[in-house]
C-alpha cells in the first residue's frame, strides 16, 4: 500500500486462472492485457519497460521498491514503453538521483501505461513459477474480479503471435543520424566511431538502444532496417556484417525474418541476440519451445563452454531453442564423447562444447549454457560465419560480463578465427 | 577446477576476543569454514583465544588451540601440527595481521606453509593505503586525494593544499581505530598524533573529505577461474563520515540506476582482479557525490568482514563457507546454492525484500566519552531486520535494539533536547533516527532534513510515510481503527506497542483487535533468488502480505529465543548457549526453531537450526511465530536477559516454557523472597535492604553499614551499579539512579571488601545437580564478574571451602526448582561463604566452563529441559582432577573511549574474553594476558602506585618485579614504603607536583608496566590521568592488587619461556 499523502485509485490485476490481486493505480488510468511475467533485476526498471521485447507482456518487478531513482532520457532503451503493464509492490513518489528527470509514476502516466502497486508481488511471482506465464488484465476501470478474469481469458497469448511487426521501425535509419518519424533522437548514443571500421545492417525486431551503443563503441556504423527488409535490399547496403536483434513474441511466428536470415547465411557474418538467436537457430534448422516462466533478470549464470568461464548475464526470454533438433552429434568434434546431445548438463560437466551437423549449414556448436536450468544460451556455426546468444550482452539492465561478444562480432567481420578470444572479460 | 588434493591439513586463525570493530561475525565465518573444510575431508587446525566461540568447540576442528594469537604462540602450533596451508581471511583483521606477521617473521617459509585465500602480496596491496592507491590509479579508478603523514607537519602541509576538513586513517588498524575527521588545526594535531601512535607502522593517511557523499559497499566473490560475482550491494543511510560499522545500512542499494550500479559492479570486479584476490570474498567501499555522481573508491578488505556476514544473512548466500571452498580449489560453478539446492553458487542473489542494519552502542557505560559518530567505530553490536519495504524493516530494526524502545519513536519514550534539536540532526549520533522522525512529525521538509543530515531524500520520504501513518491513527480510539488502517500501520513497521501508545490502548488490546480484524502476520522465505526457484532451506522473515510461506510441520518442536544484539553484558556467550541448545535438541529429535535478530551470530546461520526466523525478540514478534508454529516448548533461559524478560508474558499467553519455570526465576530475582530461601537453607548472604526513596536509602545504609554495593533492581551487566563508601556518595548516586530505572527501587547490599568472588555454573534436573565448574576470581569482590579474570579450578581456595560452595549451589538449585542451567555468585571472606546472587539461566561463563572442563554444559542443560535425567548422561565426576588451569580474562574497550577511566568496578564494561590454558596457574594467567592486545612486558620499568589499603601487600609484588629485572618507579608515598622495605625505587612526580611527572614518563615511553590501584571512585585524580595515559599509549595497565600479584607470576612464567601450546582435543572430557 502506498502512503496517505496521495490518493491513488484502486486497481485490479486478474489472471486467466481466476487469481486476482487488488492494488492501487500508479500509472495511467485504463486497462491493459498481456502475458504476466516477472523480472528479478533489482535495478533497471526503466530499461526493462522500455525494452520492446516486453511487448504483449505485463511485467512484475520482484524488487519491492520501484521508482526510487525516477527516470531519465539517457536510460531509454527504445522510443517508448513497450511493456503493456507494470506490477509493483511499492512505487516511489519521489525520484532521488542526480540524473532523475521525472518520477516513474509521472512517466507512466504521460506515456499511458497502466500500472498497479500494493501487490504481493512475491505471491504473484510464486504463482507464475508454479503455473507458468499466464494471460492477465490489469485495470483501473473494471474492478469486478469475475469480469476481469473473463477478459484475461479472452486476451491473446504469445504462442504463435508475431509482435515484431508492431514494435519494429518502418523506415531505415542510421544510429547516430536522423531518426525516422515517431522516434525521438536518443539522448545517449554511446561513443560514435569517427571512422567506422565496419558497416552493420541490423534487422529491427525491437532492438534495444544499448545494442546500438555497444556496436557503435565497437567501431561499427549501424544501419537499422525494418524486419521485412529483403536479403537483396540488405546486401545492397553493402554491409560487412548482419545483426539480428531482440524482440517480442513467439519466434516461430516470425517466419519471414528467419527465412531472410537463412538466405543470408554464408553471405556475410551474422550475429544474433535473443530473438536474433532464435532466428539464427530456426534458420539452421532448429526447433524452439516455450519455457514455463522464462528467464528475466540480471543474475543468470551462463557458462561459455569454449573458455570455461561463467558470465553473469542479463536475460529476457520466454522461448528457447532445442539444440538437439539441429542434427546428429559429431563426436570427433565433441571431445570424442557420445553424451546425449540434449543433456546439456552432461556437456557442461565434461567441459566440452558439442558439435552437431545441420542438414544445410554444416557443423553447429553449442557455445553457451544456462547453469540454472541447463538450457541453450548460445550457438555458432563452424562452417559459415554466424553466432548468436540467447541472453543480452548489451545488458541495460544487468552486468557487463558478456560485453566481449561485440568485439567478437568485429573479429568475425575481420575474418579472425578466434572470435571468442577474451571471453568473459568484463 | 576441483578440490586441491595437494593440501591436507589447513590452519585457520580466528579473530580472538570480541572487541569493538571485531565481533562474533568472525565466529560465524570461521565456524562455517571449519565445518565445510572438515566435511570435505581436510584436517583443520584452529587457533583462537576466544573460548566463547562456536568454532572452538572441539568437534569443529581436528585440533583446536585456545591460545594467544601471537606469532610466538601460532609458530608453536605450526611446529606441532605442520599444516600444509594457512587460511588467513576468516579471522578478521587479527587473523590477517597475524598471518602477515608470521610471513614476515619467516615462519611460514620455514615450515613450508602456503597462504591460501589471499597471498602476502594481495593482503599488502589491499591493506596498505599507498599500494592500494597506486593500484586504483593503474585501473583508472578515482580515490580521494590524499597524502601520507609520519609526523604532524606532513598532515599540516597536506591540509594547506586541500583545505578542511580532512579524514585521518591510520595504516593497519582495525575498525578504523585511531582515525577521525579533523575540522581544525587542534583536531588535526591530536588525531594525527594518536593515529601515528596506534599504527603499527607509524603512518596515517590524510585524505580529502568526502563527508556527506553517499556511501556504498559491494560484497564480491571470485574463484580461481576468474569467475566473479557480486553477492550484495549495501547502501548506507548515514552519509560518508560515519564508519560503516556505525552506520545504518540498507540492502540492496536503493537509489542507484542500473547504469550507476553497473559502474560500481565493474569497478568492484576490476579491483578484485587488480589487487589479485584469486579466491574468496572481499568488501569494496565507494563514495558517490550525490550532486554529480562522481565515484571514488574508499577501500577494500581482501577477507570476510562484518559486512560480508551481514550480506550473507541478508541474501542467504553463505560467503565464508563459499570462500573456504574456493580457497581449496573449487570454482563457483561447482558449488551448489544451499538454499535452492538445484542452481549453482555462481550467480548474484536477487532479493525481494529490504534489509536494514542498525548498530547498537553502549555509550552509557563510558561516561565522559565523545558520543559523536565518526570514522572510528564505536558500536558494540548490531541488529538486522527484514521487511518487504524499507519502512517496515526500519521499524522492525528499531524495536530489535533492546534499548527499551518499541520502534522509531512514538512509543511514549520520546525525549528531545529542544535547545540542540538541529545539532542532533546535523551531527551524527546514536539518537539521530529519533530526531529525524520527530522533525518529520513536526512537519519539517524532507529537503531541509536531507540538507541537515546528508541522508538521502528517498530514505527520509520513507520515514515521512511512517510518521504519516502514525499520525493517521494517533489520538483515535483503538476500536475505531479499521483493518486496512492497522494493516497499513504494520506494513510501515509500527509495533503493537506503538499502536497501543498512539491509541491509548494496551499492547494486548492491540494484538487482540488486530487478530480479530484478521490483520495477521505472514512469513516469507529468504531464498537468494526472489522466488524464481523453490527454496529448500526454511529461513523466514515476517511481513504483512497476502501469502504466508512458512508451513508448520507435525514434528515435535522447540523454539529457542536468541539474545538479540551484542552489547556489553550480553555478548557472544549467550549466542553460544542458544546454538548449543539447538544442536542438543536436534540430537534428541526435536525440530528446532531459532528466533534472533543479530546478523553477526552463528545462531542466525540458516543451518544451525531446522528453521530460522530472523525477527525482533519482542512479545509481539515472538507470539506471531508461536501462533504459526505452536511449539511444544520455548526456551527462554539461554539467550540472557532478552528472552528472559518475555518469559512471564509468554507464559501468561499460554505458551509452554521449557525448563526452569518463570516462577522460579522470579523467586531468585525477588530479594525478599530469595532471602527467605537462603534463611531456610541456612546459607549466609550479605546484609541487604531496599529503598525507594532517598530517606529510606539513608535509613537502610545506617542499618547495614558502609561500604555498600548500590544498584537499581533488574539490571544486566551491573548497569548503574556502584560501591558507596559514605553517605554523601550514596545520596548523589540515588538521585541519579532514579533516572536509570524509575519503576524499580534501589538495592543496597553490604559490600564485602577484600572478599574472594567465586562463580559456579551448574545444571539441575530436579533430582540431581551437576556442578559444571567452580571459578575463582582473580580480582576481589566489587569488580563485576564479567570484568574480572577467573580460574578453573580454584587456585587458592581450600577444599573445604570449595566443598561448601558446591553444597550451597546444589541445595539452591533443588530448592528453587531449577530445570536447566543455573549460575551462583559467591563471596568468600574470612573462610565464610556468602551467596551474592543466583541466576537460574545460562550465564556468561557457560562457554568458558565448557571449554575448560570438556563438558558442554549448555547441551547438558538442553537435554535436561527435553526431559532427560543427568544420572543417565554418563557425565564425568564433577570433582575430578583436571590436571590444568584455565584462566578467563576480560577484554576492555577503553582504548576506544578516550577520556573514560579504566578502573574496574561493579559496572561491567568488557566486550569479550580470552582463555589461557596451562599446567600451572601463572602460565595460564600469562597466556590470558598475552591473548589480549596489550601484552605483558618482560622487561623495562614498572610504575607502582597504590592506595593506602594496598600499601602493605604491594611490597612483595614490587620486590618480585625487581628480582625479575624490572626497574621500579613510584610517586612519593609508595616510594617511601618500598625504600623502607628495601626495594630499590626511583621517585617520580605526581601530576600536580609539576613537570616532568609520571604522565610525561608514560607518554615518552619510559614506562612499560603501570600498577595503579584506586580507592573508591575518584574522578579526574592523579590516578585517572595515569591510567588514561597508559591506555592511550598502549602501556599495560593493572588496576587491582590481585591482578598485579597474578601478573608478576605470569611475567616470571613468560621469562622462563615455557608456554607450550595445548590442543583442546588432548585435554580429555566429553566435550560434545
């Protein structure tokens, strides 16, 4: 519950399974639906809600105090808020930080984002953990539980849904240059290269600004193109490398994007993050599946099987790739071991990065594994220049342990062999 | 990388006695390390002079040496045990310094002992401010501008460059000892001189002030593969300028954006790598300018620390345990997370609650000392509280302090100094949180208070909400308060007692109303992962939310109430007893439930008991747990006064109390009724009386006669206790004492001057009594038993006297109906045995007795409380020959409180204790003295000056010192006496006799030993100046005749050089 000094209107959160949470409105008035998920990052709420990958999702922050340091223009991860709603235990009325420009509540209200506070967010998180991600509606208008639960049941889910088209840009732009209509000029572009070493074409599926900042700092000129850009159009921009970004929704629904990617494999070096990783994996012939409640937070341990080092990573994904579905194991490239390809724990314990053979693109190696649940976090093709990670090396929010992956992309474009050298240095 | 197989035997050095700046957090860390290394098949050798620790329980290590932590003594241990490796990072600054000294002395090389966890170079780089600064420059991190000073002139020259104020930090001292902030030239000279004197290398760092900046701490771990994680971030409520041990601290950090937090994280990891900490935990401190975010590194500790203990308790991530595993070769990803059991320890905990630590001070014990909080730590303990929000956690922490307050004010006990109100806001002090709350109540602006205090507006806004919630119910009848209002009050940390005060009701009414309205406590788990994974370890805190996670089991259960924050009079000894109770009850099949709020302790380690509730020890908080768990019995007699004072209320609420019934405890506390018991048993006691007015006191005094021992009733640690030699003093005292304890009368006892004091710890099961130990005090009666040295077995009492003491103890235990532990204090004067006091509960001496005799008395007592009979326990005969002497000595904190007289008296002021074990009494006493910082000199000049009462007895002492080669120096009176007795003596001037005088001699380092016994309590006398000078200059300072006699024997023993080390495992006796 909030303090008494400000009178906040009641609000209600209803889940499709009938569970309801009462609270108070702390954002814009209205009603929003989406899949309710939780994020365990203790700081970085602004980056979370402005990450386009959260489109279609109502985000619960597990940290009880949210809004303490307000919001500021430099920490925006995109042109606006993409999470469809926000659920917190307590939203701060004051913004206490030398960079604060606005309170979170004012920001949410200004951008029309529905938010609810005073919720037992731990109960909600445990509920999601046990039941899996659920469809939900948060409302300041309809406070009747039965009615709101009914709405939650009618809300569209994420499976089979292409949300990329909704969040991506419709016009091409160069990072650091003029932004397309509807996009404000970012306050912070990172350090732009004076003389770029490489030109990268980044397919926007909801790209986070910090990916662009990191690319720029690695010496790249980045041209962001809409996801529907064809392979020929992309190649016409004469890129040294192709980047596939993070984004919302079900990867298997974004058929056009991974088909474009497939047609570009071998043409130019490819790097993918999050949805981009799923695009690369799908292009390589791999299946994806939905995790029960996903990985969302800034403390996920990922082992780099090539260096043996563990990176603490920032993650935000509900879907995952099934490495074993790419093709059969190649024992002679897998330390002569014959473990089950799908038993990632066995490979982690053996300290070996297994290699499988895909039908069309040759050898594919498993490079990164999540140590919490032994799921796939990174793959690379050995016979063509392409790699991707499921997590967020650009962080924002989260640790910088995996920042080296941007350097790896530059090395890949340089034609170096040891693209993962320096892995784990933060 | 897996476990190292090239090492087998590991030496761990503990942190020694509890002192300010180094408390039982190192017992928690060390005990964890011993346990985990032992489980992993390593042979563990432990050195720690502190017998009150769990880590020195004989089953924690293979070889346990309760010996002084000195190079000489540890070298003997190394020679005897030949360990392969030394793990120096778990014993605080003491352990680290000793390891460095052993290395510097060539001992480690000589015996081929490898330093693991931190190498010599790492320790030097982390601890030496100059090397540290250079290291920070190399990695591009900013530090405050600073310069080294080896003389006052150096400091003055630096100030000319950077301006006032400056912070002064002596190199290589613990808890910031000797440091301070200088705002003017006088302070600069005083602090610099003192700091140079205290620094073992005669060096201080004078630093640009970052006072008022925000302070953050990061707890970092790194393994041999260079995997590194941040376990916890901590934000200080108090701005820079207050030692972090004296600051209210909050976890996780609350007012940093992720971008700024990650800058701190990157810097912390870079520092770990640059300093070269390859395995283990470190603490890094930063200051951030709130105006522009400029970041400077303050310091790092390449070892486990008080903050790492706090971080472990705050997150559930056991830093010390993991550090020990990393030191022997494991990597973070190979170690499972104990709490989730399915995920690895290689991650960063995410917490979905707020943790607040509040320090506990004891300034009332040290009149005359400056109570301003500075860069030098002064607190003696701390509490931690968890709530979902900061407000809730702060409220809980404020009622956990055991200072008579029920929260952040609004409890009927608010008293403010109106004339200096703003000074209490602006100058950091113990009372400041109450002043902030009051300022907010009076409607003062958050921005204004932030400006005055340097406290972040976010914290102040939370406090403003707390007082706003207070105001919303204040002055309204309880019946009118609705369920949502009550829930809101609880969510903002208000206690039932505060609600009762605000609504003019009784605490019980509030509880009933609350439960009737359905405003019930819920318990949430501490799980390291914000509920992302299911937790396997039941570690809970209370909050007011929708869902409760704590589940009652069907097992038979016992609830143990802990001792709360460490303070003088109630320290680690009581936590030791609680931990033993948990172990013993678990062994006999109980589910054990621990309740405590002290983050430094072993009792609040999640694997000490079956369930842990990290909660304040108030009636409200305990009852909320009782309502959920419905225990078969609650133990109130192990945690000292804290749980004991709840006994009645719990019993009245129908809670089953295990062991001695509260009624028996009352009987022993009620002087009139207890006198009846003693009369009935035919046991002598000093004449006594009670007075509730001044007139009565005079009347009683006239009847009993002087000298008198005078004290308020119901006190712990001799608070407010004095010896009155005349009526004038008595009257002055009684006038003051009425403020100490207004509800209780003043007690007057005949003081048995010159009597020998004896303590007995015993266990009774209702049929038989087992005397655990008879302790003969070194200092005579009149000095608080907690402050005097004592010896097991008695070294001067005759068998018949000891026999009578045993019989009296036995009779008393049976007569009072004790079921469990009992402590009796006796005085022996002219062969007559008097009973001074009986406490039917665990005493401060239980751990010492257990270590000395090999019988774990607290466990025996817990088994008795669980229904077992002493006769069935196969205990060794209580009067057996031990074949050794074990001396316990108290450790005094006078060095921390300049201006306080170091004379011992009936009010306890020691913070901790050490034990010396040897075949003869002088050697055991010598060890006990060597184990304390101010070691005994073996040559030089002894200054001897005693009161008239001691004149005759001092002659043989002086003669003995002379024969040991000491030069004797005395002021006129004593000098005349010694000359007459034929002892060569040099005369020196008293302070008021002009210069140069005795104080000059002490300051100039011409005196190595001071023996100065006062008569009564003089203030600002010659003796005061002499003792104060001795304390400030680290000169051994003896204030009683008995201690002087024992010390001279000890010096002789040291000169003989025969202080062999002895392992507890070789002493025999059933220690577990």
